[in-house]
């Protein structure tokens, strides 16, 4: 495509602190926006579907939970429901229960990658407040396929991790406060808010890895061994072997199931997995202490002095190990906080 191009496929992602940014964005967009807007917010699997209603009331644009297979229409906002990835394919909305990306479902990268492949130069990717770096890979792909990227000013974001990661991963992003991002969307979607910018004819080099991942989410492809080197790491989600599939300095790690991690999100996932394992160990040690206490009391009633001492010695060792585990658990929690604030 060359000449004037309307960017009428707008994809938006946010995480921590993102509801405030999303409401501000929706309040600044007109109800007759000549673009389709697809939106992902990191929410827990049972987080409910109140977000669409909140955004629908925030401004004149119609917002609703996305429905698998519905056609894309201008002037509509499609909100990813809990525990589903949101994608776009063949001018329709698609939902997927595919593998978590960066520890999330819904996640930003699957939406952004599918939009890049679907819309090419028609795509505008927007990253708002959030922690870590989900969406950065998708932003890079949007640029690669001729689209544009807008990032909420990190100084305005409640959490700057996602905006900063998107800035690091892209060549020419627009860095703006939310109100200016809304004006950019209006302008680039073809509304009479200023002259449209000329979009160059991109010499697109297809990204086979990203297209394979999107095909898995859309169930048009079959799981295969990732095309990369075995790392010796295991997936924090399923404990399967991880392959390095990204391009330095932005490595990606993928397992055979299809879970994909950036370096940052994998470190966060590992911290969560280690903390979970430590809690299991702590519970088992506490149970062991209770059993030893019962054995000690039973031996005392029977006058088995040697058994009493043996059980007490074991309980002392278990108690020391338990204190060590609790100390490690508190430190791991601190490491996780450091990762999330980066």
C-alpha cells in the first residue's frame, strides 16, 4: 500500500494502572470513529466482565465484550473477556483459550501480532500503563509490517514498565499523554482532525515465528517443536523445556505447549514458581513437625526415652529448616517486587 492510508485497526493494551488510562482514552474519542478498536487489559481468569461496561459509560464509543466470530465494525470497541486472548483475523474478532503469553491470558502480544499480520499499515498499536513488557514484541511486529505505535508517556503512566519496554522495542513510536493519543487515533483513522500522514510502502519481511504463533491461537496450525536452541530452562507455567526463539537483544523463550515468555516475564514467572514451591515445602515441614510432636507424646506415655530424644532431635532439625524456608520465601517475595517495579 502506498499513498494515503487510514489506520482503521486500533489495538490497545494496558495492565496495572490501565483502567484510569483507558477511561481517559475512551472519554476523548468520538462516537463515530471510523476505526475498530480492540482492547486488552491484564485481568485474572475470574476477574469478571465489568471492564466493558466501565468503558462503555466513559465516552460515546460503544464498548462491549468481544464475541468470537463477530465482524469488525467501525465505531466499536471490542474488549477481551477474562481468560481469553483477543485476536483479529479475516476482518473478524477471534477469541482463543490458547497458551498464556508472558504469563497472561488475555495478553497484549497475541492481539498486536495478529493485528500486524491482518492489517499491516492499517494498524495502530497503543500501549498504556502497565508493569513488565507484554506488548513490546507485538509493537515491534506492527512497525515491521508497516503500522504505527503510540505509547503513553511514561511520566504520565501510573506504571511505566510496559510503555518503556515498547519504546525500547520500536524505532519510531509516538510518545504522548493519553489525551494526545486519542487525537492521534482520530487523525490517523481519517477523521477531519488534520491532514492524514503519508504512509510509506513497506518492504515487509514476513515474520514466520510470529505467524506460526498466531496460527496456533487461531487453531489453523498445529503445535510443533519451537525453532530455536534448547536453553536448559523450564517453563514456569508447565515445566516443559524452553527454547530460545527471539532475536538478541530481545530473547524470547517458548515451550512445546506454546507458552511464550520474554526475559523479564520469565524471571517474574520463575519467582512466582519458586515462591509457590517454597510455600509447599513450608506446609510439608509444618506437617512434619506436627507428626513428630504426636510421636514424641506417644513415646513419652509409653516410657520410650530413646524414641523421645530421637523425635525431638528430628523436630529441632525440621524447625531450623523451616526457619530457613520462611526466610527464603520472604526474600523471594522481595525479588518479585523488584521485578515488577522495573
